[in-house]
C-alpha cells in the first residue's frame, strides 16, 4: 500500500494579541484531511477468501490547542484509520 501526501484544507490566519503572535489555525470543529491511498499488487492479488474487507492505517497526528491567552504544548497521537477495500479497488462502483 502506498500513501500519498496529505491534502490539508485552508487555514485561517488569526491574531492572538495576548500572546503577541499570529498563527494559521483551523477553527473549532472537525477538520477533514484527505490522504490518497494506492493499493499494491500484494493486496489486490490476494485470493478472495483471504482478502480483508478493510485495512487499518496507523497515522501520527500532531496538534496544538490554543485559547486567547495560552497555547498548550503540542501533542502527538497515533490514530488508526479504517479504510474499506472495495471502494479502493473499484472506485467508481456504486453499492
């Protein structure tokens, strides 16, 4: 399996006067980051009875939360994304 470069959404430039800094931020809520996935021949050529229905992809995420007056220490977490195999193999096929 090959992972492409993540595609990040646009950020918003925000000034933090109390901290005397301007940062590019994602506002509150959910931020979607696209990661292109290409399956290799090893996965595509598995016998149908051995082929999993999904793959697990560990991703390291680094983030930092800030309020109006303080920025917390950056944190790093590993999250496991589950991607269904069928849409990766047959991208235009509808269910």
